[in-house]
């Protein structure tokens, strides 16, 4: 028998062809950049967590319908929510386990997404994907199923629908659900600082592009592909939800409507629907990364180019500028710390009248003063940067009433019958 010899280069050929040896962008850019993982996903997880915790406490398995599910990103997200009290749950990383789910069904219009979703979750008997166009409402086979506990949709899938189709879909959901079911979704907000040119637009559907996935230096305006989305005014959205509910004989208990990704929209960076690209998301991804430092001069928010639009929606403008002020205070402090301007730091903390923020400012300063205690290689990259990003994120999450100025409006409603 010939002696078996492993073909040592074969494995490497395969690994290279599968892209494992491509240039690492280390989470600074791309679909699943650090901002998506540690800001946007976390925002969604923390908003949906009380709903999941309360459902799980009923000791029943959950039925989840994901609308515009892609390849099942929603399932991944829902099954990776950290517990609200980690100290009490040291043994369990996440609150919802696959075994807590009676059924997860993902609906999507794209055959490739459906095929990918089926392949991703092929070993799970409680997970299925159906192809369907939500523009036509829920498919007959879905309407025949038992009600779901959670009607779920993330990252703007429902923005693809014309308002009339969304109203019809919502009416179907409200009829199909049972009392206590929850609808949780996000949808594009109209008054994001990423697309000021839409703030005064009367048209219902307006262009959007995913050209942010192409790195800026390779992006050419003439090659950018556009498709239409509906950008929602938050009051119009609330009215539509109530109208669909009353036509279905249901009542809605609004748990929250929040603005997500106000300054870290991917299109803040591209500037494709504005006059001024600002690399804020990229810089926040650097902050969140343990190997990179944020470049402070690029993190300061200068919004002068938006001032001419401010009268189009005063509440949105007020929110944007309030958040901008808080954001910039954190960045100025970071800059002073980085430049070891002790006097400036002290004056800043002692003399700035910012009640709500003083804890955050003191905390950053404490971190700075305790730099030697952290056993890391680059204190700025590994400790300060991620904490600064989390503080910026938490300020966004501290606004409990959305005004429609986020890339997404995150909405949670309980359906009562
Ligand atoms: C931005 S992706 C979001 C995917 C996923 N929910 C996530 O969290 O990443 C939007 C998804 O909506 C789907 N979609 C767009 N229009 C749709 C329609 N009319 N009916 C069903 N799905 C649709 C797309 O195929 C795509 O998978």
C-alpha cells in the first residue's frame, strides 16, 4: 500500500480561495462592523430584552415571526441577548436559548437570503424560512398558523414597503396575533442628519443605497445603485399603527418609539444624501476596537451644514443639537486627557454645568487617572476608546421618546384584544 502523504498545500489553497487570507479590516468597516455589533445590535437587544424576559417568565416556548428576515440575523440577535442581571446569571450567557423557541419563521423576498437562512439553521427543527413578498401582506400559509408571540423585524426591512402595503400588513398582524403578542420593528426615520435633503421632501418613497459596503476610495457616484425606501415621520408612523390596529379591532400599548443611530448612520460617513461626508461611524468603530484608537479630531461633530434645514422639524433639530452638545463634551474631554492637559480637564469637570453628564465625565477622568492599574498593552485603544463609545451610545439610548431623527425608529408595541 502506498504511504499516505498529506498534500500540505491543498488546505491553504482552499483557505485562500474561501477568503480567509484576505485583508483583515478588523471590524472597522463592512456589514458587521464594530458599530453594528456593539452599538446597533446592543441597542436593539436592550430594547427587546424586557419583552423576551417577560415572555420567558411565563414558562412557555416562544413563537417568533421575522419579517424581512434576511438569512436569519434576527434569530442570531434574539438568541444572544445578555441577561439584565449578569451577576445573578453567571452561568448563562444569554436569556433566550434555541430550546426556548417553539418556532422561528423568517419571511424574505430574496431567494438567496432564504437559501442562506435555511443553510445556516439546517440542523434546527424549530427554524424555517419562507419566501414571500410582504408588499402583498402575509402569505396564506402564515395566516393559517397559530398566532406568534413576537412579530419581529430589524434593520429597516419594513422601510421597503409602501405605506399602504405596510398598513395592510400591520392590519393582518394585528388580526393574526393574540392579546399580549408584541410587534417589535425598526424602520428608517425621515429626519436623520444623514439625509437632510429628505427632511422637506413630500414624496412617499425616496432613494436609498447600500453603497456604504463599497469602501469610500473605491466608490464612484456613477456606479452607486439606488432603490426606493419609505422614510418615516414618527407621528405618521404612530398614526398608521393606530389606524391599522383599529381596523383590526385591536388596541396598542406603545412600549417605546426610540431613535437609533442618530450620528452613526452609515450614510453620515458616505454623505451621499447630504452635502458633507463625516467619518463618524468609522471613527466610532475604531473607538470600539481594542487595537485602534479613535482619531479625536474626526470625532467632533460639526453640524453647521444642517442649520439651513432646522425649521423643517424643530423637535428633531432640538434633539440633534442636544445630543451633539453632549457628544462633543465627551470628545473635548477625551482630547484634553489624550494631550495630558490636566488643568483643562479639571476646569472642564468643575466648571461645566452639565448635571446629567457629570457622572460620565468623572468616570472617564477616573479611568484616565487609573491608567496604570489596567493590565493591557495599549490603554487608550483597549480601555478608554471602548468606554467612550459606550458612553456615546448610552446618551443616545437615554432619550426615552424618539422624534424620528435616527437612521432607524425602533418601535415596540403590545397588541391588546
Ligand atoms: C437590510 S436587510 C435586513 C435583514 C435582516 N432583518 C437583518 O436584521 O439583517 C432587508 C431585508 O428585507 C428584505 N425585503 C425587502 N423587501 C421585501 C419585501 N417586499 N418582502 C419581504 N422581504 C423584503 C430584503 O430581501 C432583505 O433581506
